[in-house]
């Protein structure tokens, strides 16, 4: 698109990460899933446009694994705030966050948006029976969205630690493989069902936000 084609749209920004996802999933798993959900939303609405994804975010909990890149929570919060500020030409900004490690950064940014009375929605997927990282949920989604990117023969189960353990220690001391959960029973069919539910959740959240 060119600038003259943009007439007061809602800007949809996928937010991913570049971090390990076990031996069987690629480093851009979060980005791929967030972008797919963002594209699905844009296809549902004629008032939305898709922005380039944020591909490196706050992934400090995966420190020690090759391939992981992180800008930290402070920098990530600043990136999100400044990006939204730069988008005053839009009718609003929706961040589709695919990485749980961004929660603190997104909360800080959201507090700033509220103080500044900006039209911004921060949304991330919620799967009630999902596992933490590179497990059944993410592997199923990847089998549905990008099966050629999944090395399923290398999938292996890992621990499912409590969140306070994960925050305190990071992933490496808890799981040598980087997997938190059990991806070995994942299927593309379940991934499609999960994606459809998340797509509906995102669309409903944006409908409510717009109204």
C-alpha cells in the first residue's frame, strides 16, 4: 500500500518473538501464530490493515538457548508505546500479542495508553487447557498453520512448572529441551480448532472495543 490508500484504518500489529521453541518448532513460532491471527482479523473486517510484525521482543526467560534474541521488558514497553504514538493517523491500534513473556511490557504500555487516552487494544490468546511453551497447544497450532516448519519427530515432553518457578528461574534450568508441556500428542485438527476459537475471540474483542 501507499500512504494515500490509508484512510483512517484500524492498524493491526502482530507481536511475536525470536526465541527457542524446543527442538521441534522454529524460533519465529510466536510471530507466525500472531501474524496468522492478525491476518484472520483483517480478513474479517474491512476497516483494518495489517502492520509489519514486531519480531524481537522480551524473551529474557529463554536466555541461554541459541537463537533466542531479546530486547528486554523496558525496551519492549517503549517500542510498543512509541509505535502507537506514531500511529495517530489511524482510528486505533490493536496489538495481537503471541508471546507470554511480553506481559509485563504490555501492561506498562497499556498504563501509558490509558493515561494518554489513546485508542489502543492489547490482546493475546487464552487457551484454558493450554500448556506453557512449545507444548501441545503451540505444536498443534503450528501443525495447522505451517506443518512444513514442524520437526515433529524431535518433539519431546518437558515439565510443566508453576508460573512463579518460571519467572524466578527462567526456562533453561527447568527444561533442557526448552519444552514446557507435552507436544507429542499434538494434531493439526486440534490446532485448527484452537485457531478458530482464538480467531473468534479476537474478532469479538475488537468488536467490543470498537463499539
